[in-house]
């Protein structure tokens, strides 16, 4: 199998920098060359500062892919799903390029980000930059552990990485990005007991409620889905909290060997079941962006350069 980019299945880090660009230059050969150079930047900092556990990801937007790589397309690449139900909406804000930079040192994330920006600034507009950070023992700012159900070990590869089913794009991953803003004032007025009902798990020790004790509108119920054969519908989350004194939230990143699991989970959260039981966490955490990308293998990016 072609080698996946390190940032797809990397272990959690202390810091992250998420960069989103829109390309303004028609010289696609130049862009392809510069995307491959980013891999060299990641590798350089990983070797020079090995203690920082550097990892990076370069992903190309679903709307921009055919411009950058005409005639070559991942089999399932589709735009971000535009879903609306009542007052719940997952907005679509397409971007051409998504660069994820993670490390255990904030200064290294910054240094890599500066080099990436300098590399791209003549051909692309930076439309968003978000700094993520590890909060306490891997918790979201809501106080609950984030990514509890993430696959572990080698199972990450099985969930996140395209295999021989699409051999031209083996080693790649379908990536979905959303920036959520939390209403923490409202959330913190809810009792911890009720927060646990909404989440479907305990807050202090991160124990999921037994299936029979979970309400239909809990976050756990609406995201832990199974297919018609009873197998779990899984994604690999690489999300991290972000925020300042005024705005806080979660920068959500999903990696998967197919876009379908993410879309099924999104539909379950927003539309809910036939009784209208949607994910009540959405009453307190609202997505403000949404975009779909594909992160090709290292070999693909270098070969196409």
C-alpha cells in the first residue's frame, strides 16, 4: 500500500495549527509542486525536533480536486453535505486546501505554519487559521473527553485509509472539517447530571452509559451507529479544542476510507430518528464551517509534482 500522510493516523498532540486556503493562481503545476514541498517541510521539522512528535496533513478540497488533478479522482470524492433540519444546519464553506500541522510544541507548529504560508502566499489566499490545543487530559471544552470511541492501534489504518478497493488512491483518506462554536455560558448552566444524559457518558471518568440507559437524543446514541450487518460505522477523529477569552469551540477533523460514515453520522445528528430525536449537543455547540477534502498518499503527492 502507498504510504499515508503521517497526520492522518498520528497519536494526539499538545498543539495544532489548522490552515485553510483558496487558490488564486491558475498554475496548477506550481501548486502540485508546492504541495509536495510541504511534505519536505514536515519531514525536516520532524527530524530536527523529533521530541516534538511533528505530524502534518495536506488535503485537497472536493471542489478544487478536478482543477488540480484533471482526469484523476478518488472514487467517492463528493462535496460536503449541505444538511438542514428545523433550526439545525451544517453550513458548507468550501476551501481548496486544508493543511493540518500538529506537534507537542506550539513554537514548532508556528514555525511550520510560517513556512507553509510563505510557500503558498503568492498562489493562494489564507482564509482561516485556527490554533488547537490539548485541554486537560484530552477533553473538549465542554468538560468531556473527546474522541473516546476512536479506533486504536492498527485499527486506525483500517478505518481511515483507502485500500485496494480504489488502488489509484490507496494510502489516501477522505477528510471532513468543521469548526464548532460552543455556547459555554449556556452549557455550564446545565447540571452535570443532565450534561451526562446529553452526552450519553459520565463526565469525570468517561464511562459510556449502557445502551439501555442512553436516551435517543444523546450524542453517543446519535454518533455510535451500526450498519445493516450490525458492524460499527466508524471514523477517525483528529479534532482539538480552540479558543480565546470570547470564543471557544472544537475544530473537528474526520478521516475515513470512505465519506459515507461521516455523512451517516451527520445525518443522524441533525435529522435524528423518526421520532425527531436529534443530537441535543447541537443545542450548545453549533457548526460554523464545513468542507470536504481528500488527503492523498505521500507517493501520489510527490509523483504528481
